[in-house]
């Protein structure tokens, strides 16, 4: 737990708040002026609806019923399936969530029921200080893919949601329960799966431009050019680039610059196939927001809301761990994906998806632990290369998909410690340092699906295996007067092979053309994770473990897959004016990473406590998607969720039993509500939205309660085609957190955290943003 530093005084906090809000005032004035000028010059006009590719791809979604208003979400499934087990957010659904949904995938899916997004940042910028939970399960236990190719990393495990511009996506699909077996989930999907469906190079020549300006010196520029299909050969390409940055809304430092580039290439192969290429690059530098301890969250209105890292050094190491330049991060991610699809015979499809990804990250953090104040630098380098190969058979009565996923993972990581001195930072040695080889994933899978009259059915099986290489441990030796790495056999870890069978099944019955009932089952998993916390705990209590004859490898023998069995039972109904989709869900989780007490090892007079895969939990609840189209130009939507997720047993910690049984899991609200409206008149569009998050807890015993909150946003836009130079131009004004609500957004804690262990990040205040976009 971080040591609480001296907080800002009441007057200082108000002074900073005044300065920050004053900096946002010119943007409000400019927004109003630009909006009036633009309307006067444009002379009105009609909105041009975006061509929605999703509407044409009927093989991937429920057959269309024509509705009056625009649809924000749609039921979806994978190719070769007949039962819709996921939800797809259309480009319109992404767009109404505003600027913050352009640079972060999780912000783009926040419209859905059962999805809880927590972030301290107002514009979607940032990395690894936000969190998302799908039906109560945290995001780093979920999966993310680009058309079946996995996106994930280590330390922390999980998807990298901040590396894409959503303008380059056609839509986003979310699977909260059962996950299709052919979806490339990498190392796991216990927290559900998100599939990104690219917006490939367009058939026609085009150029797009957008500019955003907002409070706290926010700026984002996006450019995209499409070559259009070349004559005769049909080759087409797209290239996009964006630059984003903003000042932090409190304290010194910036989020950014963020540089993103994307390139796609599509080559038709006559009438029998298609070859595609995807490249994505993202580079992000940022200064972190300072988390609060629980006591500080009790006084957000007068003292602690704008408490952050210090702008200057004090000369006191215990204070200087909060110096903002000691709390930074940088991330560089690259993706090279290939997609080759060939149809040699009618009904048969062959597919190859080779890929390579890399991640380089450097994170520095001031820490106060084990009687010293220091700065820790964490470095991680990860390279992944693999291949997804599939053969498909498609006939009206039967669909078959047989595939194989191979991946090789080369991952290196270490931590360095630096002592804080009056002259700066002095290297104090390596904290965690280990050398490992290359890990491998091998996953064959099979899916069958069909249709009998009004009954749709499907079943599948995936066999996931992961082979980990041996790891050699090292410690820093100062006997020569300078730091030297020497072998430490007790820090070695033997290689292991993990394996798990993952069945899926689904059935749907179409009572009417617009009424369907369905049920799905899927076994989800996440590979062993949280290696660094276990290694760190052993390292800093190394002599106690060695005295008991316990090695680091002994601790890792208690690691295993986390598993969940998920059942969804739902109904879908829609007509011209109304659509509703309630889903009852049930999940049984086992082998959860949970703290245990070890009487063999005594640390400071108490049994050692560390994580092992022994926990169990049960979750159930209701998701509800509702859309109402009372007028051709008015859409109303409401997406509430009720969720119950509790531990099945009490937890043992330092020899004591903690009564956690039947208590709601940490950071999991019972109620979530997303609601709003879309009103259009001529070229105008008005979109008010509301997000409600219920009461949560920061510890497993419910001693640290975090109250509920509601945030209201408003998006105004005007679109016209009556311009000579552009085929379409839009001007928008976004007002986020209109009522300037002060609330705790992020709870940084394990699911079984004890009181005093969690830290908290507050949500962003009111911000205003002006956007201008054009299509040529």
C-alpha cells in the first residue's frame, strides 16, 4: 500500500481547480462561436447516414427487421455459427459515445449492459490505470482479438485496449458469456472477449480529417486516406495517422503524446479468395495520476479530489517518491497481421492468419516498502508470432469449422531499484530479474452448427495447451562494491505444460421472424498470471522461505488455470418501433487466484500469505438491452444490469479466517445503468447519455464502501453535405460530466483485498470539447 503523503490544503486545492477550469473556459466560448459561424455558412442541410457495412453482412447477425431509428447494438455471431451469443456495437453506437471512444476500445463498448468502465482520464487517453469489468470479472482476465488474432501482453496480463483508433474499425463485438472456440483468445477469456472488426480499405477513393480541441489543452488530429480499388486488379489500401495529447486535469504532467498509425491492404484473388494485410502502430507516453487511499476518498469535495503527484522535489526521499517525473510510463506496440482466404470449391473455405506483434514498455513508480523509499523501474519486452489456420464447410443443414492456433511467445521483463538522493537517483540493483526461453501455445478446435426448421444449434470443442520454459533466477551482489547479477537457484522455476478442454454449445428457437429464445453454454479460462507479485513477495521475504526449505518453484506449483462455466438464457424481440433483449446469466468460477496462509513460513511472526489458485465464486444476474423508436428521428435506449457475484468460501490470511463467504466481490456493483436518447432534426443531432454505477467495495470484508454515482454527458452535432469542397462535414460539441460530479472511478484491488490494501482513482471533472470532421 502506498504511504500517504501530505495532501493539498483546502485553499491550494481550490486555487488549482480555479486555474484548471479557467483554462477550459476559452474552449467553451470558442465552441459556441465556431458552432454559430459554421451553421451560418453552411446554410443547413440533411444528415447523410453513414453506409453501414454491418447491415449488409447478414450472415453474421440476426436477420434484419426494418426499424424506424438507428440501431446502436446488434446480436452477432462468428462465421460458421447459427446461434447469436454476442453483441455488436455499430459505428453509430461507437460514435455517440464521443471523443473518448476514439482512442480506447473499452470506452467504445461502455454502452453495453454488464460492462463497467472505470478511468481517471476524460478523453480515453491513458493506459493501465483504467479498468473494465464484464459481469464483474476484471478486464485483464478477458480477451481481445482483431478478426480472430489475439491482442494481449504480460505484467499485467490482458488486452491492450489503448493501441487502436476506432475510426479504423467497422464494428466491435463483445461476448460476455460463452466465447466462440475459433475466436483467438490468446491466454484466456474468463473475463469475456472483445472482437475488433476492421474497417478495411474502401472501394472508393476518399480522404477523412477530424480535429478535436478541449479542456486541459486537449488536442487530437486524425487523418485517413483510401486509395480506392485500382482498375482491373482491384487492389486497394488505406493509411491513417492520429496525434493526441492533453494535460492532466490535476497535478503536473501530460497524457501523451500518443502517435497512432494504421495501414490496411486488400487484394481480391479473382473469384476464389482475398488477401488482406493489417499494420497498427501505437506509441504513448504519459504521466500517471496519483491514487488515493480509502481515508482520502471520504473528503473529495474540499481537500483530496485534486490531490496528485508533486511538481518539485523536496529533498526528503519519503516525499519525493510522489514526484511526478518518478511516476511515468511509455508504451510502444506494433502489429503485423495477414489474412488469406481461399474458396477452392463451393461450400469450402481455407483460411490462414499469420501474425507478429511486439510490445516495449517502461514504467517508473515511486514506492515506499520494506523500510525504504525508492523508485522502481519495470521494463517489459514481448514478441509474439503465430498462425491461425482454418478449413470451413458451409451447407444449409450443416456448417463445420476445423482450426489450429499456434503461437510462440518471447517475453523478457525485469525491475530495477533506484535510491533517491539529493543529487537524483542512484542505481540500487535489480529487484526481479529472470531469464526464460520461448513459450508456446497450441490450440486445435472444432465447431459444428446447423438448422432444423426453426431450431438453430451449435457445439464446439477447443483444446488449449501452453508450454512454459524454464526460468533462471538472479540477485544483485554488492560484494565487489558495484552491482553484479549472480545466480540464485532458489529463484529458479521449472518449465510447465498447461492444458484444458473448453466445450461450447448453443441452441436458439425462432418462434416468429422477430421473436427468438436462445441458450448458450461455454467454459472459459485464463492461464496462470500474476507472476511478478508472487516473485516479489518471495524475493522480499526470501530468507524466511529459505529457512523453511521452500523455493519459489514450490509456490508456483499452486498455480493453475482459472475456470468458469457460463450459461446464458435470453430472449430477443423487435418490431418497427421497439426492441428488447433480456438475458439471464449464471457463472460458476473455480481455481480463482486467492490468498492463502502458509504455516511453514513465518514472516514478521505471522504465517506467510501469498496467492494460489484455490478460490471459488458464483455469479448470476440480468442484462437488459432496450431500444424505443417513437419517432423516425428519435431513439431512446436503456441498458440496465443487475449482478450478484460472491465468493463461495471464507479466506485465510496470516493464520486468520476472513468471513468473505457470500459477500459481493470487490469493485463489483449490483446495479449498472446506461441510458440516453438520440434526437435528429435536419442536420442536427442531440445525444444526452447517463451512466449510473451502484455501490462498490474496496475490500473483501466490505469495510471500505464506495458510494454510487451518476454521470451525465451531452453531445451536440451538425452535419451537412451542402459544401463544394467536401462531400460531408460535421461540427460537434461534447460536454462530459455536465454536473461536475466528484466520484471514485477506479478501485485498484485484487478481488480478495483486505482493508487498507486498495487504492483509488477519482473520475474526471467537467470537460468541454469541440470537434470538426470532414470527408472528401
